[in-house]
C-alpha cells in the first residue's frame, strides 16, 4: 500500500514526539543507544500508521480520537491496573474517592478479556440483585464487553439515580446467559459499620478506604467503648477492594506504637517510600482478629499485613486477592489523567503482596448457610490478582539499611514491653452497637473469630496468674 505525504499536524506531532524522546535519551546517556535507536524507529512506524489512518481509512477520524486510542493502547499493554482516563472519567474517580456516585455498586476487573465481578458493594443494587464474585458480565445493554476497557464499562454502568441498566452475566452452573435489570442508585460508600457482640466483643467492618474512613473508624471505636469495656475486637475487611493508602496507614497506626506500616519500591527514587506508625496517645491493646478473604485487596491487605507482622492481630479467613502494586494518578494538561503502576507494596517484614496476597494465620473457608433449608455450601470461588492478564509478578524486597534496622527492632519485641491502661467507663454490656438497627447475622468466620478471642483472653488470664 502506498504511503502518502503526511499532513502538517502529523509532521509536527512526529517531530515533537521524536524530540521529546531523544531529549530523554540524551539526558541520561548523552548518546543514542541501540535500544533508543530502536525506539525511535518504532516511533517512525507509529507516525506512518497515523498517516495511513488519516489518509486511507474508510471514514474521516479526528486526530484527537486516534491519539487517545494510541495512549490507551500503550497503557493496556502494561499491567491491568494502568489506564488512561478522559477528563470526565478522571472527574468520576475524584468523586468516587470522596464517598458517593450513582451506579449499581460493583468492583470489576478483567479476566481473559471479559469483564468480571470481583465483589459487589454491600447494600447496593448489585448486591441486592444477587451478583456474585467471579460472575462474568458478557453484555451491558446491547454492547458486548469483549475487550472493553474498565473505564468504558464503568461509564456504561454508571448513570443518574433511578435509571435502569441491563447486564447479561454468565456464572458457573448456568447453561445460558442470565439477564439482570438493575435500577441505578446513589452509592454512598459508607466504609465503616460496627456491632457489639456477645460478652463485650466488638466488631468493626471496613468495606472500603475513603477520605473519611479513619474518622468513621475512630467514631465506631468510641461508640463501642461507651457501651462498656472491649474484651477483643474483630476487624472485618472481607471483600474490601482497597482505596486510599493514607487511610490504610492511619487505621494500622491506631494499633501500633512505632515501626513500619508498609513500604514501596519502584524504579525511581521518589517511589521508594516508607510509611511509619507514630505514638499518638492511648493505643488499643485489646486482642484483635482480622478477617480477610479472596476479595480483600490492596489497602486492606496492607492493614492485615502490618498488624500480622507486628504481631498485633491474628488474621483469619482465606488467602487475599494479592493486589500489591501502587498506582499513581498523574493529571494531564487537558483535564485527563494517567493511572500508572509505579511501585510494589511490601509488608514491614519485607513480604511482597503482589500476586501473592496475605496468608491468614488460621485458614477458615467461608461457608454460606441457607437459613430456610439449613444447608451448608461452599461459597463461589473468587478471582485473584494472579488470574488477571498481564499481572505483575512478586519481586523480593530490596531492603535498605534503614528498613533493615526497623525490622530488626520490630523483631526484638521492644514494643511488646510497653504497657498502657485501658479505658474503663464502668458501663454495662449492651446487645448491639448497630447503627442501622438491623439484626446482625454471624457467619462461620465471625464465629471462629469470637472463639479465638475468647481463647486469647483465657490464655492471657492464665499467664497473668503465673
């Protein structure tokens, strides 16, 4: 096929792109290496393809659309968490992290090019409609999701409150597609709720890490303490897809006196960061059990890993999702943004979370109970980070001297020698600290957590007598 003479905009773009690229090359080496020469040759091919599309494609295409498609293609060639966000998509992300949006309420990812449910957000239209982890969304309305980007899917699923959207799903055990029509609603992601269980044991569930999660968490703790002394706490982060890193660090710091919470390691210096716990008043020294499962990802894995490494909690449940990579959102001049994976997370002891997850101290598979039939059955298997196409592999930690010193100090058990008095307000026990007044149903994993806390209390009492 004959390649015509490039348009002026294309020539300008190619020259600019090449100059920027060569400028980067010369900054580091002051000469073009073989690898850089290959990159430049590829850029020329890229410009030729742009010219072909502009001249010979069956319809006229706006240059901006072509360039955006190229940017999306570059990022899609990386890991599944790097993506390009158009201006409206970037605005939606900013709204979501503040705590509400209109949609159906699901966490989604891609598996083998098919849109797949990671977990529904509890109390949302998706949850009420019975969507399950690992459900494959084959169609949204009349559009196939084959090779559809996550941002495109999110845009189709979201919409004004009260409007409807239909999805066609496939699930193991079904012989044909199942169509579900959902009415969109405002999804106020209330990230924290709490209950007071039997004999003074507290229960706090964190469903997501948003801008106000630490404030809501402290309020929940205070409310539980007002009802009487807490003998032990269950921190439930099952099906928690993650969220803001700073909130995960602050939640961890509520139970730690000092030391590393998490650290990151990337290619460039500014992506190698350490997040510490600091003395900030009275610590909560009652026994803690953390509940996790295959739907626990990212920030929830950071909290579980930090408390586990510092021996501040016993982790119960099943292997977590394994999303241990850091995404940096970089705004662009036109209002769009790039979400780029820039580093990996490591627990205080140097364990990589990426594609591995957190292994519980006590493995307890979830068993769903059908109250009417009194039957027990295994819950549907979950999608994990290691199942995603192009996922990053775990890389052993490269520890600097400072991190090594912090870990050695942590292992020496110095923090265990500190003693603090618990708050005792002398109030009697109450049945529930529920905010919504609904009956709280304990599943088998919560029941196991209560048993562990009770055993922990008995062992502590025996040690005190000795």
